[in-house]
């Protein structure tokens, strides 16, 4: 509620000041205020329509698309509030004279529509800023109802303050007001940066810099007033991630420095271009250092063509398996006896397995004919039945050998991540139908441990840990060797451009010899 109240108060007061200045100018020149109110009303209606449309479109999207929409709205809101703070800092003193010049031009043209258009555009800018910023604040708020009440209250206070200001009933130090509210809105916008980075991850756009940094449960327990202020007002969750904290700090610190830096400490016009150029060079050098040094921290890539051991149902080593080189949809299985078989894989999408998202494949479990004898002796039957004769068959009454008919069931399931087999299981089993050998009728038994195997749990855990470590390091490298250098390069370019512009202005204002 506090965040939306301050947003409504500041933006509403800016709009009220603009409308009040135009109204005072028109009154002073003896003209009607109806064209101005026509433009103001149209701007307010269109701004409200934009805000409602953004909220309805976002709510109608599926979950992942909602997160993407919130990311875009949050980013636009941050750009808007940044521009608003910079513009107000530069133009607040000349805002009144600029508006009067535009109003005078409209009156000279004698066009009611020109005057209405001037008021419309002047208020529309403030209204659209408010609408986008409000939507972003609503989406970050814990209570939409409280956020709405704060917005309405802020706009109402702004309207009242604007009215009494131009009636002369109250005096307000606008410079201090905009400075104080600017500091607060910088914290709110920094929270929107953090929130946008989180929704970008949830939308699947941002997958690096996601490991935990600090836990703020001790500072703001869930359900407490401090948690409402920390999360609802400033957008800081209890478990910020690395990239979120970096984005928050990279926005907050420069903007606070811009607003709060004392004027007496600011460099003179003659020194400013040189300071800006040195700062740009420092940022560019930092970007190069990060771009070349960060990749050195990446661990070796896990051996994607390595073999994965498997064990029989009884736990004995059974052999190894791997994906065929150049044929990722083919599984090669080698038993401990040296027999190798090839199994084409069928994909079944992705699922969560062993604590991570993996691709799932299945293959038909085939058995070599040499493991399917047509005749079974009593000794082999004892082995196939787990070490004892099946109930109802005795060596004295049924001496064998028996005619054997095999019926196999089951399949191989393989879980693959980053081109590596992290787990696999063979659920194959066999039913053996016996006849002859002294049996009066055929008998069917389930062969114990026939064909079934699985990858040991310890190996699965080790591979998952290795892959997680590799992917985390690779993702961090993207953050430190690409994203941060890109941010530093953009800031450096802006500083170089500002330095060149200020140098040209300095030369243009210098007295000619």
C-alpha cells in the first residue's frame, strides 16, 4: 500500500502541477478552461484504459506467459521511473516556462484542439507512467486491495495538494518533495528490477545466477509487518538469488548517488567531461577483465561418451551402458561377459528425476537366444528358480530334462541429462513354461532375476552432483563473462557519449579568441 500511495502521490502531484500551471496561464490570459479539461479527461481515461488492459491481458495468459508479461511490464516501469527522476532533476526549474511557451503557441494558433492536445499530451505522459508503474507495483504487492487503496489515496492527496498550491493556501518545497519521493521510488524501482529478474527466471528466460545468497527470515519473518514492508514495498524476497542482488545493487547505488550527491561535490563544467571519460574507461576495462578472466573458473565438461555401470537385481556387477556416439537415440549395453547389444530409444519428453529435469527414453529389452535354452535340466531349473526346485516338481518324479518355452516382458527406461545417462533400469522378466521330463501337465514359473538390472543409486547421485556443479559453473560464467561486461560496456558508452556532448558544449560556450 505504501509503495502505490507514494507512486500515486508523486505522479499525481506532477500531473496536478502541470494542469495547474496551464490553468493559471489560461486564466491570466482570459481564456476558457474547457479545452484544457477536455484534454485532461481524455488523457486520464486513456491512461486508465492502458493500465486495465495490461492487467487483464496478463491475468488471461498461462502461468509461464504471465511471468514473461510481468517481466516486460516491470522492465518498462523501471525505465519509466528512471527517466522520470532524471527528467525532473533536469527540467523541474524550467517546467513552468516551457508549459507557458507551448500554451502561448497554442493560443496564437487559435485552435481549441491544439490547446486540448497540449493538455492531453502533457497529462498523458504522466498518466501512462503511472499506469505502467502501478501495474508493476500491483503485481509485486502481497495484497492487491491494499495496493489499490494506496493508489487511490495517493492520487486524492495529490489532487488536493495541487489545488491548494495554486490557490495559495499552502506552501510546499517542491525540490525537497521530489528529492524525498525520488529516493523512495528508487528503492521501489530497485525492487522491481529484482522482481523482474525473478519472473524472468520463472518464465524460462534467465537461468544463471540462481544460487542462494542470504536468507532474511531473521530480519522479516513471514507474516510480520517487516516482511510486508520488505517484500510488498521494496520488492525484496526472503531468499534473493545472486543475479537478483546484483541487479538490485547495480540499479540502486548509481541512482541514489545521482539523487543524493551534494551539489558542492559535483565537478565543474570544465572537469566533468574528463571525469566521465575516466569513469567510462574504468568500466570498459572492468568489462574486458571479466570477459577474459571469468572463463578460467569453468570446470571440465563431464565425459558425455563415458560408460554408466549397472548391476543385476541381486546387486552383482552386470556390465555398462552408454549412448552411441553420433547417435544419441541409441543405447549400447555391454554385459560383464562381453556381449554387446544395441537398443533404439523412443523419446517420451521430460520429467523430474533424481532432483533434476531430464529427458526420458524407453527401449525394447531383448535377450540373446543363447540365454534361452530349448531344454532345461533339473539343475538349471533350480538355478532359474532362485536356488530351489519349484513347488510341485521333484527330481524323483520329474527327472527332466524339460522342454522350455520362454515369454519375456518388460522394457529399458533411460534418463538422460546434458547428453549423459544419469540413470537406467531394465524391468525385463521372463515366464518359463515347462513340459515333458515326467510332467503330466505343463507348468509355468517366473524366472528369478532374469534380464533385470539397474544403475546403482550411488552412481546416479554422483553423476547428478557432477552435472549440477558443471551447469552451475557454466551459468555463472555467462553472468560474469557476458552479462556483467555487457552492462559495464553499455554504461561506459553512455559515459563516453555524455563526456563528448559536454565537451562540445564547453567548447561552444567558450569565448572566441
